[in-house]
C-alpha cells in the first residue's frame, strides 16, 4: 500500500540532467523554493552519455547557425563560471584526403558570418599539435573547443542549488501529475529505493526530462513534440588525441574525437528511436565508428575499446530528423498552448547551452509567478571555481601529488574540503587505480554528493570507468560504501555494479577487453550464483 | 635442441605431464613464458563443483554421472563412467604425492569442501592447500569466527564487506558470531604486497612472532572457535609456518581462498617449478612457443622465441604436448575469434550475448579438439604426435562448473598414459 | 612513441602480479605505492610523468615481471618508453652528454681506460688496440672503478693463461650505450653502437669477450635490434670459460676450503640471455658446496643495481641489495659469486663485509 507523505514546494523540476540541474540552480539563486526530482541518478540520462564537448560553435556553423551562435556566447560564460571542470583542449577541424574539397571554405565562410573564431593552420602545425593524426590531411583549422565534465557539471549545479535552499531527490520517479481543473498542482512519485509512493505539491512544475519529456507531458495531459535521437559513443582508455578533432565534412558517424579525462571519446551516430529507454549501442554502429576513428588516426586500430554507450538527444519537434534537425531548444508553456496551467516543458538544446536554457525558462517562469529577480548564473561561479594552487594543496596537506592533481582536476577548490576529510595517509590510497580515485574522495562523495546507491559513485567520482571496468575497484568501493551506509544488500549492489559495467562493455567486447572480462568473470561469478544453501 | 617430449606451457597441466614423463626416464623440455594463469588460481583444487548450477556434494559420483551420460562433456575424454573416475583419482593421487615435498594439499574425492574466498563467496572443491582446509563450512557449527586482517598489507581492509557477503551465503547457525581484529604481521613496516608479507613469514622467527600475536589477541576475545587469515602464510615454507601457527594457536586456523594477485597461486607455481626441475625436466623459462612445424601429419620441430632477447630456436622432439592454458595463456583472441597459434588455426568465434557472462562462458568453451588418445585434431584428423591437455581443451566453463585443476591434472595424466602406452 | 607505449600495455588485464612481485615497488614510499600504478595506468598519466620525471626511474629493468605476467607484457620496455617522455631532464641528459663527449659514463678522459693495466701490475702483458682474434671489452665500470679493475685483471690473466691472441680497445672503447637506452636516448644509442662495432671490426676481431653482463646483452641483442649487426661472435666470459672447460683447454683446481658459494644470477644474463647453466657448471668445478638462494636462475631477484635506479633512487637500490644479501645469508653462503660489475658493487655495499662478493672470473683465476 502506498504511504502518502505531503510535501509542499513552490517549483518542481523533473529531470536531473544538466538542464534540470541548471534550472534548479537558476531558480534557487533567484530565491525560489525548488525541488529537483530524478527517476534515476543525477546525470544518468543524456547528460552522462554525451561526448562532453564544450562547443566553440564550429560544429554547427554550416548546418545550424542558431545553435552555433548560442554556443559562442555560452562557451565564454561557462569558461568563466566553471573553469575547474573545463579542460581547454582547443579543437582541430581537419579535412582528410577523401573529404569534400569545397567544405573547408564553406566552413570558414559560415564561421566568419556567425562569429565563431577560427584560425587556419599550416598542415605541419596541425601535426605538431597532434602527432598521431593520420598522414595526408589537406587542411586544418583551430577553434575554441574545450571539454567540460558533464558529471561534475550536474553535481556542482545541484550542490549550489542545495546550498541555496533547493532540495534534490534521486531515484524518485514521477508516476502521475495531480491536477485541479487545468492546473497541475503537484506530482505523485515513487521512491524506487524504498518502494514508497507519495505526493509532492507545488505551484509550478517544469519538465526537463530530455527525451522522456514527451512521455511525461502526456501523463499530465499535455503534448510535447520531441524526438529521441540515439547517439552512440565509444571510449578508448588512452589520450591518443589531446585536442578535440573534428572532420571537415557534412556531419556523419564517427566524425569527432574528444579527449575526456584520461580517455578519448569517439562520437557519434544519429538514429531516431521510439523508446529512449531501449536505446543501446549496436555492434554495427561500433564497427562503423571505429572505421571512422581509424581514418583519423591508425593508432585506434591497435588498442582496446572499453565501452560503448548511447544517449538520446531530445530533438525538438515531432519526426525531427537526426542530423538535419536543429540542435537548438524550445520552451513550451502549456498554458499558452491552451492545455494545462502551471506546467512548462523544455526540450532540445545541448550540454553547452544548458545554462542559457535554464536562464530562458526561469525568466518565463518567474514572470508568470509575478516575481522579479535577476538571473545570476552567468556571473556566480559554480562551487570549487575559485582557483587554488595545487602545489599548496600538496605541501600543506601532504597529499601525494598525483592524487592531489586528480582531485583538483575533478573538483577544483572543493579539493580542500576533500583532503580535510582525510584522516590518515592511507586515505589517499587509491580505490580505483585506473582513474586514480582516492579513498578520501569516495568517502566524501558518499557523504556529500547525494549518493543513494553504490553505482552512483561511478558518475560522481569516476570509479570503474577505466580499462579494467571495475575489476579492481568494485570491492574496495563497496567496502567503503558499507562502512558509511551499512543498510544495503551487498550482493545485490555488487551484481548491479558488475551488470552496469557489463552493459557498456558487451557491444565492444573483443581481444584485450574480452580477456579483461574473463578475469572479472572468474572473480565475481560466484556472487551471481543462485544460493544453494 | 632435442628431446623425447616437448611440453608447451608451464602451468599445472604442463608441469604434471612433464614431471610424469621425466620420472619415466624420458628427456623432456618444457617451454614456458613464465607463470601464466595457474599463478592466478585461488589455492583450491576443484574437480567438479556445480552441475547445471546445483552444488555437487560428491564430485566423484558426479564425475561418474557426467562421464557416463554426457559424451560431449570434456570429462568424457577421460573415459566412460568408472574409467574417468579411475583416471581422476590416479592423477590427483600421483600429483599430491609428487608435490608433497614442496606443498601439501589435502582433501578427499568423494566430498566437496566448501571454502570461503577473500571476497566472502563460497567455493566447492575436492582438494585444497593444507592451510585452507579448516575453512570448510561443512564442518562449521555455531562458530565464533575471528577474522584477522593485516595492517601492513595494502588493500586488505574490507572485512565488513567480507563478513556481509560470507554471512549471506551461510545457512543460519553455521556461524554464531564474527569478530574482527587487525594486526601488524611481521615483515616490512611499510604497506607491503601480500607476497612480501608471505616471504617475511617464511622465516620461522617471524612466523613465531605472528603466532604469538594471535594467541595474545585470543586471550582478549573469549569464545573464538575458528580463525580466518588472508592468504599470506608463507611461500616456500608454508608447511612449517602453518605448523607453528597450529602449535601456538590451539584452534582451527585457515587461509581464505585468494583473489588476484594470489599468493597461494604463486606458492603453487613455485612448488611446481621445483617438482618438475627435481624430476629432471629441462625447463626453458621465458620462451614463447611460436610455431609447430608439421610434415605430413607429424610435428617435427617447434620454433620458440626468447621473449626478452628476441632470439629464436628450434626444438626437435618425438612428441609434443600442448598445455598452455586457455585465452589467459597460449590461445589468442583475434577480434572475436579464438586462435591456436602453433598450428595457425581458428578454433571458433565468440558470440556476444547481452546477458552478463554468457559471452564469456561461451568463449571459454572454445578450445582444441582431441581424439580419444588426446591427440590434436585438425579438421577431424589427428596429428600423430601432438597432444593437448588442460584448459586449452576448452569445453567447460571453469567458473560456472567449478572445474579447473581437476581437469588439468586428469587430462595431463591421460596424455601421459597415451604417450607411454 | 606514444603509440608504441599503448600498444605494449594494452593487453594488460590488471591481475596485479607485476605490482606484487616487483622488488622496487615493494620498497616504494607508502604514498607512492598506495597509488597502485600498474604500467597500464602509468601509461595513461603521461602528463604527470612529465611533471615527475623520476617516476619512470623506479625500475631496475630486471624483467622479473615479464615472467609473472600472464600476457607477457614487456614492462621494462614500457618503462623505457616512459623515460623517453622525460628526456632532457637533468639526470638523463647528464649521462648522455658524458657518454657522447667522453665515451664513458663517468665523463673521464677516455685514455684513462687503460690505466688499470698499470695499477694491476700487468704493464706489457695487456695488448691494447692491436689486431687479434679475441677482444676483451671491459665496459665503463670495469675500466674505471678500482674494485672492478680486479675483475679486469683476473680476466687478463685468464686470457694470457689460455694463450689467446687478444686485445683490449683501450681509448677506442666506448660505453656500450645501455645507459643511453635506459635514459631514453635511442638515436644517441645507435651512434655509439656504430662507433663500437666499427672499432672492433677495424681490428679484425672474431670474438668479443665480456665480463660485464650489461655490455654483453647490448652487443648480443640490442645492437642488432636497432639496426647495427655486429659481424663478430659475442661471448660472455662465463660462456668462454665453460667452452674452454668443455674442450679441455682449461683445468681448475677445487677450492681449498669448503666454502659455500652461491650464484647470484644477474638479470642481464639469466632472464635476458638465458645463461643459467654455464655459471653453475663452472662453479661446480670450483666447489662441492654450491648453494642456491630461494630465488635463483630465471627467477632471480634483482640486486637493485640496474636500470639507472641506483643513479636516481640510491637508497632504494641499497635496500634491494640488502634483501638479496639476506637471501644469500639464509642459505649460509660464504661467497656470493656473480658476473656483473653492477651487481658486484651493489651487493658488496649491501653485504657490508659480512659476506664476500666475487666475480666468477676472480674465482676462476684463483683456481689455476
């Protein structure tokens, strides 16, 4: 039986991706009372399955000038408010021997028109920047691309929202909307961990659930034209490229490689799907993208792929078609559509413009509520953005320098809090050696970063993301978790962790990674066995 | 170079067959890259642990059943029913005796022990290193278990997690109470690897200190009935270390089965090295077998390459035995197919399933096909003087079925009988 | 370069064997050790390597890990490749400059390579730079270090005793180049390889004999691997002696006392070149009491003297030597015999006079 608990809030935001987190922060900074609901974990949807590119706009200049323009300004703002989670890699746009000859000029021309800063390079300079590029490129341009860490972006937005009074509930699925006439007055939710159903009331509700927005809006009796467009990405555990590499040709599969943390991410495909829950990478997509990557650098042919994952872009518009569709965003005020009051939906857009999307929506929302409060998200830096010196951290707290650098890279000045929480030197022992996540960081995340299940830690601190895909960190991770939160079924969580890692490995399993999994298999299989007492 | 028999692979199967042959008076060259997958083993010797996911209580009876009813099962290679059992008993018995000087293993054929691993999961096996035998949960009854963790051992602090997993797998009543204690073992004061710790404990003085430390703790925790220790009780001198422990601590003490990297695995490998060297096998360590040169349907020579120097040699022999293990050993994985490098043949390709582990199970079952005399088959025809044994045969999923060492030893023995009959 | 590196480490399945058995890792400061940096992971932290150039020098190139790796990953090579990323740092470039400018690792005038002849009282008995069948290649350490000059003396006596037509190169001998490889200078290595092979060819040498295990390995395998194929036979002195004994050209007296001798297998000879039976054959002719340490033959433990570890992390190297000496004491050895100048110096320091460390050539020369 469902147990009803009544919670009163002003604004409910549904969707714990970058957009939802961005809206939560924006509204919280304006003094509103918000609650963020997410049916899974933060950044577990499209946000956590993107290629993490902070667009210069270059990729859109030819096909989608509006998006390109948005990117140009947002790129600058994000570099200002979140410098610690952005790696300024720069981006190369290169034209391979069989790429169209006329494309580069068209590209340069469009970029100039829009205001995307580009610099054409000597081909030899391109090679000195990226020695692993294949031979024989025809032309090369340098752009202002960078890489932003989507997991940290979401958690920092949420963290700041919470610091300003917001509330966040993960694993809380909206199962229906409460209506009073045409007004949405709240939602009925299901807590997926405790198995409880309860009601949350609010003055206003925002759907920011990406590709799932259409399904949700329907539950409220509204209509949202959105198309789920699957994009598959591959992870190579090495930095073969240190800059973002783009192909100078009309958009197609495998035309971008992004250096993210210690890995290269190969993107991406574009395939419309009916059910965003069912979007998963196919072996065929993997093969096509690997071929494209090998065209960019033969080095990709000789190394393992550790993972493939697919995210669903929530393209605005019904039947919006893959690469032809604009990447810009749409805000739907359902009152204007004459359907439902006190409900708004936002779809479309991309990671780079998440803040702009949040700002636009919040403006509309507060003016409807009759509140006047200016936007602060373009000025207020995210937590951890105030720079600290890594050398100081190493010296003052006696942190091993590699660990210090890694904590800094992930958390900026929040690193100070993290190292402050360490008690003994062994707290700097690594839990995950692939990604160098220290025990102190794991523990801090469990306590402070809205973790409700051990798998959340994969997204929070990046454990299990390296070449061994959990073999050596699953147990230390669980061990740390049990110490903090003893109230879990360890075997269930162990299985879930292994399955979660397997999901992304299965489509790319071969050679080295197959052997890798064989070891994981022999070690963990016993945990999967039916109990024969 | 020349020998009567050239054995390829220095794991348990290779060492077993090489030792048996050398003891018969044949000249044997054993080519090995190094330790291989045997070093990753947990310390147990399993014959048959599960059939269709159900726990096997009597492995010999189960083997009899499998070898009679499932002619496609890898154990059917040993012979039908009782014959398979005879070979299994003979091979394990011989092995146990031959290695006894270097490492003691204990157990019985007709009853699986259920031993806890360092993770906390339970593993059925017929035999195990002597230090592990007291961990058999079949013999548990209302125990007060003391779990010892070692302070100076890196990454061995998951005792809460271990306890939770262990308890979830035990029938109620087996264990009444669990206590934890963390002590500093002898050895370097720095955080050290399990192997360093084990080597430090190899010295009697250190073992005595360790035993005293444990007795002292026992005085402060009343009612303990059994003691679990991480698998670090010595490498070359484990028997003496264990004796010291047993004398000083009057309770059953046992090592947990290891995860990787594995001290018991390395212990076994070192014992195997001594056993085979002692029998007069000429061991080429650090050499990789590259190619078998076949003329007609016999192998004349084997090309081997020294890994660190890159130099190449040819070894001539009357007979050759493949014992290089599965894809963590000599078999190659090229993209999604399993490849046999010596003869240059593809053995099968791997189907990918979405269900976790089904793929891997499938991959493990791909292996070298042999005839009734264990001679390697190419397209159904045997090569006259090339035999195969151990995990290279594929056909089983060791993790799921609890078949590992038993398969290696029995097939190795079967090759030996074929070669000497 | 990066491509070679990732290709080498990519098969790693993170079983942790290498990390567990590595004699260097075992002695690392806990803060560094707790990072659990397997070669695969280390290779993913290139930026960090550039910041901490001493990190890839935590490796003696002993190669034991290769035997323990189920996939035979050449971890020593991984470390060499990593060192190439820290090229130009103080230590490696100092070594390169010394070798290229003077011809030896000490930066001494190369003419001093013959000074040991006088010190050893062998003036007139050691041919220098003459045409001969056999050349004795000393190597930098043996030429310049007083302790090792005794080894050179013993070898000279041996060569004279068997009546060989022989010579040393003297000032024309250059460092074999191994330190250059260890410091990541592959191009300079090739240059030096050409110089040495050229000088030996010039004298019409047919066989080159070495007392240094490192020089021997480099001449035997590394020159050819990098495109310089020596046109002469390359022999370590233990092979040379064993051959003489087998042909009956050299007879040895048994050691007078009943001393226990143990053989410390230098990594360069045992693991890298497979010379494990020859020294035991010779020692058995010298003593009835050949004892084996618990880690021997291909499974020998490194003394800590290799791979420039000693130059960068001296204390760590000494601790390793101590551990190896302890192993010898455990089997009650009176003498540690070996055949590598680096092992002799390192072990002798670790032994602190408790146990004698001798080159096998010295033992042989005593037994004429």
